[in-house]
């Protein structure tokens, strides 16, 4: 394992046993430091401002303040913390509500432990992610949505050929490292491309980039999903 700084994680879930299980899984990995636990959204906001976690594992359905409302509040209260939604439910309202509130990713509780740990490191590094089943939900929503905003279509035309290639691979679920292998370049080059893509399209993160790629038809539903 890496000898570098460990990722500081705050676990938020109203189920005591789920918190115990998540702590056990994450504490067994020496790249992660579980700095605290919260049982509802209000407690999550309070602890995030004092414990300064890098990643917050956030449940959705909780008393007092749910995970979506807490995520929206954290955007101002703890802007450096990245929220990774971890829930049992694939409901579209939960998915799009979480992403619009500023969540960096959305995983299901049935996700394998190694995938969860990988996801924590992904969002801690400033990237975003969706589980494959959630990506399919996004795709289905985009396939039946209204035509894309003409402004985003115009901005899409400003991308270079290579930037469009990178965006398509991002939409297929590949990480920067995987895209670098696919295109035979350095990972740092891909990071630069992604930053330029987000800037040119005026997007917040990779999740929005995935939505735009499908919404504008850059990539079509049915494209191979490389994540598992």
C-alpha cells in the first residue's frame, strides 16, 4: 500500500450496523483514515466542519436531514469535502437529486469493498464516479429527455478532436489512467484534457460531463461500459 497521506473519511448513515461494517472495511485499508461517524445529515454537517474529512460517505434516507439536503448544505459549509453517496436505492430522484446537490459520485451499498475503496480514492483525487447501474439510469433519462441546450451544443463544437475522444471515454466510465492507456499517452495529459473539457463546457465535474456526452449524442446509449 501507499506510504503517502491517508484519505480522511467521514461515514454518515443512520443504521448503526452499517456504520460499524463500513468502519471495519475501511479501517482495514491503510490508505484510509476514518475520522468520524454521523447518524444523520445535521450531524454530518457539524462534524464535517470540525473534522475536515476529504471524503464523506453519505447515506440518502436519514431522519432530521436527509443525505441530499446535507450534501447541498456541505457545498457551502465544507466546500473541500467531496461527498460520495452510498445508498441501497437506485431511485432516479435520489440519483439526480444527489448529483444536482453537488455529490461527486453515487455508489450502491452492494458495491464490493475494493470498489468502494477505489471510489473513495477516485473522488478524493478530484474525480467523480457513478456505479454502472446508476450510469445506465442516467443514460435512460438522457435518452428520453428534451433536446439539449443549444448553448452546450455550441460549446461542444469548440472541443478539439482529441478532447471529444477523451470526453467519450469519460462518458463510458473510464478513469484518467484507463483513458491514458486507451490513447497511449501519459495520465497527466489526460488530466489536462479533462480540465480543458470542463472549462470549455462550463461544467462542474465529470458527472456533468457524462450527462452532456449522452444528452448531446456524442455517445449513444448501448456504448460499452468499461467499469464493473
